[in-house]
DNA sequence: TCCAAAATGTGTATAATTACAACAGTTGTA
DNA sequence: TACAACTGTTGTAATTATACACATTTTGGA
C-alpha cells in the first residue's frame, strides 16, 4: 500500500469513528417508534412516506419478500392502524397501500426527533463551527449522492 | 424565526442529509451479513466484538431481553457457528460468550465494507474537503459527547 | 454447615416473519 | 369471446424472537 492510500485509509477510519455520534442521534430518534412497531413494519412506513400510495406488490418487492408473505404482514399493520388498503383507480385487481394519519405521524415524529437531536448538538457549537459543519457535511452528502432508497431500507430508515 | 435559528436549521438540514448518506453506507455494509444472521444476532456479534468474552446475563441485559429468552437465542447462534459458550475462570455458574472465528470474520467484513464505503465517498472529494469533513464530524462528536453504545445497538452498529 | 441469592437453563406459550402451493378475481389480447 | 397473464389472498408450515414461571447448579455469607 502506498503513502497516499495509507493516508486515505486513515482518513476513512477517522471519519468512521467521528460519525458514531451522528449515528447515535439517528438511533435514538427511532427508539420510541420501535416500541410500537417492529423494524420491518417501520420500514414499510418509511417506504410509503417517501413514495406515497403504492401497490402491494411493488412494496413487497422493495421489501424483498414474496407477495403472500407481505399480504399477511400488512394485515397486522392494518390491524395496528398504521396503514390502510385502498382500491386503485387504475385497476380493480390492484390494492394500494397508504399511511394512516397515525402512520404518517410516527414517521414524522422520528424525523422531527432526529432533527431536534442534531440541533441540540449543533447548539453547543460556536456559529463558526456550525458553519463549518454545515459546509463540510453538505459536501459529504453531495459526494455520496442520494443513497439508493433500497440501501436505507436495509435498516428501515 | 430569527437569523440565528435559521442558520441552525440550515446546518441541521445539512447534517440530516449527511446522516442519511452515512446510513446508506452503514446499511450497504450490512446487507451480506444479514443474509446469514438475523439483525438481533448481528447485534450480539457487535457486542462481543467490542467487549470480548462476556457473561450471558450481561449480554442479555445489553440486548434488553430476559435471560431465559437469551439462552435459547444463543443456542441458535452456537448452532450457526457464530459464537461459543465457554466456562468462566471466575465462577463455574457463569457462562462466557465468545465469538468464533466465523463470528469475528463476519463483523470484520462488515467493518471493512463500511470503511471502503466511506473511502469511496471521500475519494470523490478534494483533500481539503476531506479534512473539513473529518473536522466537522469530530466537532460534532465532541459536542455530542460519547453516544451510549446502547443507542448504536438499536441499529445493530 | 446450611441456606439465600445469583446465573443459567427448561417447560410452555404467543406473535412475527418468512416461504411454497393453490386459489380467486380482473385484465388485456389473440 | 375465451383464455393466458397479472394481482392479491388463503392454506399450510417452518424458524425466530420473545416472555413468564419454574428448575438446577453454584456461590458466598450467616
């Protein structure tokens, strides 16, 4: 390994270590949601929150499960009041899945708690530091590009 | 909303975006591991990887399950060859849990893939930007304090 | 020494997640 | 129009995660 790639590797290690605090905020934001829905269930809520009403089969594919599994999985979420089945305007054989107000609220609360957690940390910094964080992390997010939604789905985020 | 809180909100939004990118890297790094162990099982591997050989009851508490549940949970992980029970040198009633080589390899592979993912993002940035990202995350980590490991465990990381 | 406490494991039970196979409407097209 | 393809749901079944109550072994102190 040459000097440049060694330096790169060190930078990656340091960045990884420093990112733990940020991941901690993310994890905390989900704790209360995971007391009322399971992680796979929360994943469905995230998908629907991002994509809006979506066909059963399409969500099943996103989740990586076969339709029959998904149908009864959704039965439980409907029973819990998190999503509802609606009929598609396109075709009577299609069933659309939609967040209920409770489901939307749950996702929104997680997002809001995450924002608050980040703000709480930022507020302990000077304005100058905040500006630096803003620009640096903006650059990081840009360099990463939008992570494919399917990847985030692995952890249900 | 005043100027200061607007700046706060902008920094928070940028941080949120970065956290999503970071989670994308984390999620991708875990995909292949989650094909051979479940998420709760991977969490145990992470605990043992960080703490070394640990008493059954202590790990159960970290995982937030009662010991009787944990005993059979570990039966499955032993059967899978990911961990092994060893007797404690301190007391014959204590059972220590330890990673097998396979278990350690699984965790190491995830860590390595995560490192590569971060590296891939950083390599799309200038050296100066890379330094800025590192410093920004370091400042964030300092302001946040050490995230309780229990929080990270929520996501299995 | 003897017994309460500690640490773990078993018996029993429930809910969640998952798949495969078969079935029932619905749609579009040959 | 008739039939194949599409979309979703049931029947059946295995595995996993989880808890409560109880049993077993070991330890440490009265």
